[in-house]
């Protein structure tokens, strides 16, 4: 659509013009001359998708008031509470008027059905005497997924807006609070302002109609009681970003709670390298942790992961430091053919880095997206990862973020597990591990739901990883945001769709790994045995996988531009 190509400023100006009639009427009714300025600031401080999708000026002003409360507390005290507002909503035609009136020429929902004399569209006024529709038009699509119009009968639907200082894992904590008060998330929209605040908007079910005040009281009480002290606010100067930019990855530090004043002490010990013998060559990647270089140490080719320069400065760097310390702690314990080999670390210099063997084959995700894997290759990669995880579990280590993006290939195409930043030793004292750890699309339902979990969470993620290999590196649940996928996994048993051309035994591996009941999932010894029983030569000769391979090999060049497979 044309508006997707517009700049943020252009979209804000256009939306402001569309709201002009509502702004004038609201300002006159409330006697508030600042209405236009408040709306304009909201549209400019949030990502352009907010301005493109918002329906009613009442919502813009309500969100501005929520963010204003957070802003005032931060300015006065340096910290703020988490605030919410709740309103009952209608979903379906009755909420917005005629569906046909709201369709634009591209088939999208535009929520514009009035045109002024000067030709500028006007945002429709909210329906009088009954609940409005949700803030964003995409919510019109929810009726089919919820089994009809939820406005009928006693079931209610509510929109919960939550504002706070932007913090890592805030979304996960707020989602857990909503679950705790009996609300099911049907849709979620996550925004960050350009000055470091967060605005999360949920459409929820689970309470009866007409209980708006009670829902609001329950949610705010639960938010006030929740402990957000161990998640550090992001920089107020950080650029806006949403969890989906990192595919909803959630990470955690050491076991137990940490505070914003925690410091992280790291000692390389016997793994401490001599800086003079470490040679940096070209940069090959960058990420949230910092930079990845190709280099050499004592003549051996190595990969050098360098922490970003501000990782040791202030509260925001503690999480990165904890992950660095955790990865070093885990890697110095392990040695296996299918696990990345630690060479050493620099921990005593200003520039801290982790040094591992260099993997010439690169990232498995990129490899499978660029090469049509045959069945025997899928089995070989799957076996390698299973053997590596079997070894880790036998020495009581859980990886907690298994996916093809965290797997690497050496020069002989041997697969190795990497990225141990959120891995940890499984507690033996009965204590629980941090819930919000991993990446939503690969995360086991018990982890998403903040329940007890163990090494079987890795088994679940492994099943999704095998699906990635079989599908050619497609994204699980491509039609969903990371949070929507997580909600679907827990509440509706959502799982990736397996191709009809998939080998039956391989499909059995996937399906057994992602069973909702963790106790029913197989261990890796059983998985390895099942994978070894697959006769890849016969299966490929019979054409059970070969035709799919040939079909994919023809379309790989245009794969990234093709629509994602529905799940």
C-alpha cells in the first residue's frame, strides 16, 4: 500500500488532517486548546504504524494520558509504575459500520468513510451509545478466529492499554499478569516511543460483558502487585523498536532475581587469552551483543565475539554482561562434536570478547534457505543437534534457545550448537528457572505460561527446529506476530503445519516433540533412535521427499519474495 512507503512524518501529517474534524469537536466540547498539539505529539512519537491504524481520537488521547502519567513519574522520581486503561470493545461490523465502506482500493481496512469538501478523508466518529471497536482495524479479523461475533451472548471483549518505561521483557511480564487475572489475549500491538516509553495494547477475552470497571481494577491491582524491579528500563534516548524486530527473543540473567544495581564480575581463569596473540580480521556480523569478527589466535582461525563498547556502562549493560558471563561459564564446561568449541576469552581488558572455533559453513538458517535439503541431509542435521542436546542434558545443561539461527556448520558441514547466552545449569534444589527465556516462536507452552519447565522445553524447541529444516527455513507461524504465536501455542494448541510430502517418521519426531504435555515428549536418546531408523535412501528413491525437493529447488531463487505458507 502507498501509505506503507510514506515516511513517519508524512503519515503523521496525513492522519492529523484526517482527524481534524474530531480534534476541533473534541477541543470545543472539552474546552481544551491543547488537543491538537497532544494528538500531533502522539502521532509523531510513536512508530508510523500507530498513526496508520488508529481509528478514534478518544484512543489517541487516552494513550497520551497514560504515557503522560509515566512521563511525569520518571521526571519526578526516575522510576515509574506500570499504568493501564481498560474499555469494553465491539468486534465486527457493528463496531465500525459497514465493512464495505472501510475497504480501500488495495483491499485493506482503512477506517475512512467520510470526505471533507477539500477532499481530505475524515476519520469516522466513534459509535455513540455503545462500545467502540478496538483501536486498530486489524482487530476486525478476529471474529472468525474466535468462533463468531463475541458481542453476542454474555462473553465480553476488552481492550487493555498498558504504559510504562520501556524495559526488556516488559511485554512478557504484562502478558503474564493478564493471564493471571483470567484474561486471554486475542490480539496484541506493541509500540515504543522515540523517547523510551512503551505502549502495549491488548484485545482480551475471558470476562463477561459490562464489567469494564472490574476488569480495569483487577488488571491495575495485578500490575501494582507484580515485581518489575529486576528488569532494567531501556535508555530514554534509544530509538524505538518492537519485540518483533528480534523475533520476540526473551532472555534472562543468572538464577534468581537481580536488581538494577547488580554488577557482573567475569574472570576468564584458565581460559583467559593473551591479547597480543589475538589477531582481528574482517567483521562478519553485528547484533545486540556487539560485533563478530573473523580472526586468528596462535595461527588458528577463530571467531571473535566482541561485546558492544557500552556493555559495562550503567544498568542497561548488565543484561549483556550476564549473557556473556553465562555463555563463557557454559562453554568452558562442554566439549562435544556437535557443540561450538571455546578457544578462550578476554575479560580483563576494556574490550571484552569471547573466542570460539571459526565455522566456515556459516549459519544453518541461511544455509537451508539457500539450499534445497534432501531427506538424508535433514536427518543428518537433526541427528547432530539431537546428539549435542543429549550430551548437554546428561550434564544437566539446558540451552533454552534452540533454533536454526543458533546453529552453525563447519567446513565439513557438521552442525554445531552455538549461542549459549541464555543456557543454564538445571537446578537440582527444586527451584524454578526464569520463565521468559528463549524466542516466542520456538518457546515451549509451559515456558510461555510461566510454569515449571525442565530439559523437555529444549525438546519442544528442537521439534520446531526440525520443522525449519524440513520447510526450507520458513518462519514458524508467518501470519502471526511473535506474541500472537505464543498465545496461540498456549491457548489454542497452535503448531506449524507439516507438509504432506514430509517423511512420516520425521513428522512423527516433530509431533512428539511439540506435545503440550512435557512429560509425554521423548528424550533425545529416543529421538536419536527414531531418526536412525529412517531409511533415507528408500524414501528418496520412492519419491516421498524427492518431488518436494525438486519443487523447492526450482523456486528457491524467488522463495524470499513468495508469500509465506499458511500455518
